[in-house]
């Protein structure tokens, strides 16, 4: 599985890997520095030790060099056998000739003759004058191998690598734990923002773990959520008020404030819709135009307040008489209209009209008065009598006036003969 790019990895992994790499780099630099320091120190110590051995050998062999006694000089050099680092040594006369030499076996690592004085990568060579009675009578040259130095450094390197590996492992474990503790507040914030985004619940708050940057971030986040919650509540309240205002405006636009019925504006829109559906789908509808009889007398004698109460009672009787699918509206002072949809025909329309006349014929009790009014109705069918709202309304109005002119408290179904006023009850 292909790993994610470093920039897309979780923050905890970034912190862990960065801490691990920094720790490894620092430990590698420290280990190299210590090894270099140990190498310099041990090489200098070895050089000083060889120089001391050379001084001792030179002092012990001074007499042999003075008298050119090669055998005694050789015996003196042979005493270097117990010093494994020394691979070659020699007594040199003032003219540079070798009086005696010591050679460790060739199989010994680093054995071999190197005449250049100083410290190299494989060996070092020390030249020490042989002094007798304050006079230089020759030189002693000692060569030592650096193999033991490198073995010691190898052991130290192996130990350092094992210690570094253990330290890196512990560092990785601790850095993961520390990264988790550092990232946990941020992870909590991420989870909280996802929860808020999904639920749109601005009342949720982050846990403040401390006073560091993550804690201040959590506190700032909580302050932001508090402001958002306040703005959300304010916006919700404003939207609620707007909905209430819209409902109120809708009520004012489409409802009659006295009776609670739909008003003339709604009636025109509903009638237009009903006629359009009749023409589109080939169905039918009926319009009943209602005018209360003798309402003006009640209004003039008992007052407008009583008249409004009477209109409210009339609206209640109309609602109780009609079906829930029928539409009843107050379209004028004492004028009402009913729209019958759902394939209404002449039989259904006359039956509804008869029910309305019967319902409104009963007296109304208002403030101790028994009021009798009645109603005159006109019926017009679509598309039988008209296929547009203007004609349909005009025909229903004409039929209503025929009912009112023929004794009131009655209904008439529109007929073309009404145009000439020749229809009789």
C-alpha cells in the first residue's frame, strides 16, 4: 500500500518522525564526535607511551651504543617483546647505520618497517636520541601499530551503536506518547468541528487542556462558538419573526379579518385555478354566489358590531355545511362564494345550494336577539355555462339576482333565458 506524502500524514506522525530524525541526527553527530575525540586521545596516549618506552630503551642501551656492542643492543631491544603494539625498533649510530633491530613476526598485524617519523593511519614511529653523559651518541627508533587502537574504537563504536539504538527506540516510544499528548487537543478540536458541521449544534464546546497554545486555541474556539450560538439564536428568532410576519401578511392578503374565511383576492386566484384545471383535464366545477337577505336591516338597526358577529356565525354554518374540499370565501359585505371542484355537476351543486339555504334559514341568537335573514344563491357551472372566470361569475351573479327577485331565501341554476329576465322559479 502506497504511503501518504509527508505533508498529508497525521500531525502526530509528523511530530514523531521529525523528533525521531532529529534525535537520530544528534546522536549520530555526538557518537562521531566522541569517537573522533577518543581516537585523538588514544593515539596521543599511545604515542606518549611509545615515546616513554623509547626513552627507557635508549637509556638501557646507551652503553651498548657507546661501545657499538650489537649483541647487548639486540638484547635490550628484545625486551620489547612484551609490548604487543611495538612492531619494529632499532638502535642507530650517529652516521645512521643500524646497530641492532627488533622485528616482530610479520604475521602480526601492522608489522613492517616505516622510517617516516610521526603518526599515520596504520602506525606511528618515534625517534628518540640516546644520550650518555650529556652527549648524543645515537638514536633509538620505535614503530608501533595502531591495530589495538582501532580494535578499541571498534568495540566502543559497537557499544555506542547498541546504546544509540536502544536510546532511539525509547525516544520513538516517548516521542509518540508526547506527540499524542500534544496533538490530542488539536484532534479533539478537529472531531468537534466535524460534529458541529454535521449537526449544526453551536452549543458544543471544546475541552481546554491547559494554558499553552493549544489551550488558548480551544478557548478561542469556544468563544467563537459562543458568538456563533448567539448569532444562530438571533437569526432563528429573526426568521421566526419573519415567518410570523409572512403568515400575518398572508392572512391579511388571503383571509377576511371578520369571518376568518378566505377573502376576495384568494377567491379570484382559486377560481382561476379551478377553471384552468377544468379546461386542461376536461373535468367540471361549480360556482355558488351567495347574498344574505335583509342583512342591511340588521346592520342598520342593531349596529355594525352585531352585523360582524352575524357574519361570523354565517361563516361557521357555511363551513359546517360544506365538505372539506369545497372552498368558501367572503367576497364582499354580505356576499359569499363557494367553489365546488372534483367534477361537480348540476345535481351536486343544487344539493349543496339547498343545504346552504336550509342552514341559513334558521335564526341566529346574538345578545338576546333572534335574527332571521336567509340567503339567495346563484349557481353557474363550468364549462356548461361559461369557460372563463368573468363569465362564470357574471352568470352566478345573474342567477343569484333571479333568486332574490323571486322571493329570496332560494337558489337558481343559471340558464341562458335569464339574459332576458324570462326565467320563473
